[in-house]
């Protein structure tokens, strides 16, 4: 499956219950699923914006968020967030985010998966 289709499938899967409520079978979202849903919202410039406190929390917690994501999830979910933050976020949050970029690069470099996988 081409990488773009795989990323689209991952995003569609994470959005299957994007409001964070229980699904039709009564199953609750896993913490990781809730995280992925939040990342999709953060990475979509047209979605309802999070509060400034929530956006600050993301930047401060980026290193821990990266610990639970795979290589492909990092590429599919973190990169769109970085794009939105770089283009639309307040200057002080951009600076804080740029300070966290080495964590993203370390994650990608240490990951056993490669883009061709």
C-alpha cells in the first residue's frame, strides 16, 4: 500500500470516533486512540481550535507523546501539527515548539521503521 494511502487509513481510523465519546458498541477509546484523535484535530487548520492552554500543553508534552507513537504515526500525525503550529501559532509557542524539534528528529532517527516499510 502506498504511504499516502496508509497515512489516510491511519487518520480515518483515528477519526472513527473523533468526538471522544464511546462508540456505538459501548467501547471506550484507548488513551492512544484519544491522543491520535487530538493530534488529528491539532493538525487540521480548519478544525475547532483548542484553547491556548491545551496547545501549550501539547508543546510541553511533545517528548512524552513521541514515546508512545510509532514511526508511521509520528509522520502521519505529528508532521501536520508541526505544519499548523509553524504557520498559524503564536510566536512564543512557535519558539517552544522549535526547541522540541530535536525530540522529533531523534524519534525518527532511532526508529526501526523506515519510510519504505
